[in-house]
């Protein structure tokens, strides 16, 4: 893997012209691209370290350094993703997309003939279909264009309808909080997430107690049971998928069991 990473960096260094990064192109060059010393200087590392990296030696590159290198080498989104994948590092800008692709998300969930919705990292619903709105009264039965996005945790711990709708509420609540902690991971200190956690901890003793337990579980599928006020007992198999270009968004589908 180190050899592949080094070869990739070297190839893109050699195809990046000095002029494109604001350097003079004078002097004799064996290739039209950047010299190692120039890339090293632009990335604030030593030429020796960069040489070792390109040679496939076992040196470690941080996510911050790789991000700087991707900018200097003017990598495309696909090339940047490949670089971080080879280095087995998380891209600090991976989730910083300018928008959530609202129209595309709406089209995806609308095409699913079962309750389906998309959650962001804060577990706000950013898209959902009519089946989901009909199932989750008190949560998703709002206008998609409403100023405040409906939040799954607020519904679970603050809406009286949730306790009547969700069969075995206590167990589902425990798992949801543990899954939420796993989802947010290193982003727990982000302002919006910290505010949400503080709000729920203050408003819901149940959430506060579960959050303090520090439990972490992966988000899994499996059967989900509901006692709907109009449709009666309902049973679904939950399937959760992450979007390829936005790992902070997840598509949740409740398929007929």
C-alpha cells in the first residue's frame, strides 16, 4: 500500500506545473512538474520525508498534511478520495459538501415503495417519503420545506406519540442513544451536536441517563415493530445505507417483513 501511495503522489507531483502553484518555471528540469523540494516546501515537510514517502518507506502522513498535498497537487474529488484511501486516513473535508443535494435525496426516497428517510449527522431528517410521514405521526408529518428539520431524537424522547408508536420503547431508546454516540464519534464536540445533547439531557431524564452510560453500538438492521394508531400492528425490516459521497448522511428504509 505504501508503494502505491508513493507512486500516486510522485505521478501527480510530476504533472503539476510550477506555474499552477505560483512558482517560477525557470531552470533546467528533468520533468515539467514540481521537484520534490518544491512540493515539500509547499506542504511544510522535509524533502527527505517526502522522498521516503514516494519510495514507499513506512512513514506516516496525517490527514491535515494529506489535505494540504491534495490542494497543492490540485486533485479532483475522486483523486483526493483515492489518496486518503491509500493512506488509510480520514479526509477532514470529506463531509464538507456545500449542500445536501436536496432534490436528489427527495427523488431517492420518493422512488422507494416503503417508509424511507435520510438522516444527517445530527439525526435531523433531510428527506423522507409519504410512507414515512404516514408511519411517523408527530415526527415526519410536516412540510419538507419547514424551517426546522424534524429530529429523530427529539421525537423519540420528547414526543408522547413515540412511546405509543414504538413497541418496546425502552430497548429501542437505549439502542438509539448508543447508535447516536457511535455515529457522531469525533464530532461530538461540534457546536450543533453539543447543543442538541445538552438540550435533550436537560429536557429528558431518560436521554440524560442513557447518554451518561457511554454505551456504543453500531447501527444495525433487523425487525422494527410499531403500534400505529390507525394501521395497527406493523412489522418491518430496517436497512440502513450510507451515501457514497456524503458519509454524514444515511438512508434508512423500513421494508415489509
